[in-house]
């Protein structure tokens, strides 16, 4: 009987945590801190967003340049 009660308590605790983490309990005032950090608040906290520039530095598509082989080290001459 004690194990069955423990199992039910653990299942309810897991279900409660799942609902809390998803934000389903926010109507009851129980919401994780990250849930309040959605886009409108985060955008309002940005510093100088007008400085953001989107650049297209993509190189033209084409065959990749082949690397030039490094010169082989000169082998020492055999001694007579």
C-alpha cells in the first residue's frame, strides 16, 4: 500500500512539474522565470538595435580552389 501511494505521489509531482515547466500553470501565478522573458520584453531590453546590420558575405558559388601542394623537403645527399 505504501509503494502504491509513493507511486501516485511521484506521478502527480512529475505531472505538476511538466505543467509548470510548459507554463500551463501561469494562470495560477506559477510560471517559470524564463516564461516571462518572451520576445516583446526581450526586444525592449535590446541596446542600440539599429546598429544591427545583416550582411551577405557569401562567396560566389563555384568550384573550391585546389590547395597548392607544399614543396617537398630536399632529401640530404647520401654521403660517400
